[in-house]
């Protein structure tokens, strides 16, 4: 999921590394594709909303997500930290593509030192979608293997934007300058707008989504948190973390005085007591002339004692 409600989670962290050739993937017709969360396919990431795909080497393994990322895969190496690593991030921001450093630097300085921008240039995807390509060099403050305190890495950032929605791919490697193999992975990013039509959901799910939006507009944090399962987990963050975010983060809808919102569902699939939900929130803040779209944040709901609640991105 990815919502107006959790914007800070979407601007949090992008770590680790990237690499190796991206083999050509035989893709199904766009309308037949299901998001990776529902139906994983080795070597192909499928996002719900916005609808896009990314191809990567089949031998890479999906690894635990850092906060803000929708997907992460890596070449896992025995007794070494994973490298290369692909991280995919989706979030909303009014900034233009050329200001990508303003988006990422406040995060990167928490995890890296000696950060140098080696290149920064306009680019485009295969379908002509405008993009921005940058290569960065840094030293990681922490090596997950604890074999070394610091590790030098290079990172390729490819950022695109449709309306206010950014889709960014970060590929990092500890082998030096980013090669064409990693660039092919980045430029495999393909938007599929024909998968973005709204779909109907069961009446009880629609009632849950509408009530959630109403409680967000009421600014009543206690009422909002009633919509989250006590078993909620999203990239490791539990219900207490989400409540703290609502109360204290300046980007939360409570602090920004959102006065109305509506959830538009583009993907819905029920599995027993759980259901996958993807789409976007149309939100309007006090004093703003126009409403903005924001991706949902959690992707999964659960029916507990006859009531739907947010469950997060846990399997």
C-alpha cells in the first residue's frame, strides 16, 4: 500500500547495493499481470499502483524491505553482504526530477559518508517517459556482515515522475563504477497504465476504506488507529510506530490538516481472511486549491471478528 497517511515512511531509507546483467524477461500481457506481492515471478517485479514492471536477474533473491521501499532484490553472496542490490521506491512529492538530490540526500547522510555526485543528467525510459539519471559514490557507515565498519559503494539512481508520483530505482555495487549491466536493469522500468483502471470491491471493504478516510479527515488519532490490526507490520514497523507518526510527524495528515480524502482501488484480491488492496488516495489539504494523488502504503487488510483492518505488507 502507500498512502497520504504514511508519507514519511515513503521518504525514509534506501540502502545496500545493485548488479549483474538483466536477462530479457518474457512478460505476460499487461492486463494478465498480478502484483509481485500476490504472485511473485523470479526476475520480474510487478507493482500494483502506479502500474509498472522492472526486470532483474532471475538468480537474485528478494530480501527484507527497508522502510520506504516497495521492493528489494539482491545477489546474495555466502558470508558476504549482498551485492549488487536493487531497491525500488515509490512516493509522492511536488519537487521536479532535477531536484532528486533534495529528496535523497537527507536520508543518505544518515547511512553514508563521503557522498559524491559523479554524474547527473536528464534521460528517458524506452517509451519516452522523462527520467533523471545520477551516479553517486559513498562509503557505507555500516556493513551488515560486521566484517568491516565501512564499505565503499557506487550507486545508480534512475528517477521518473508521473503527476506527483515518483518512481525511483537505486542500484548499488561495491565493485566500482556502475556498469551497463546495472543500467539495463534500471531502464527495464516500464509503465503499464492499462492496469490502472478502478475496480469494485465488496461493500464491507468499501465501507472500511470510506470510514478510514473519514477518520483521517476528523484528525482523531484514536479513531484512526482503530483501523489498524494489533498484528499490523509494515517493513517491520508495528502499530505503535504508526500512531507515533500520526501524532508527531510534520508530513502526517493530522499535522497538515487534510480535510478530505478518497481511496481509489485499482487492484483487489481476497485470500481467506486477508485481502490485497492497491490503488491511490486522492487527498486535499486545508488551504490547497487542488487535490493530489498519493500511493497507498500497506497493500493488505485482514478481517478480524467481522471488521476489516490494515495488516501491512507482511506475508
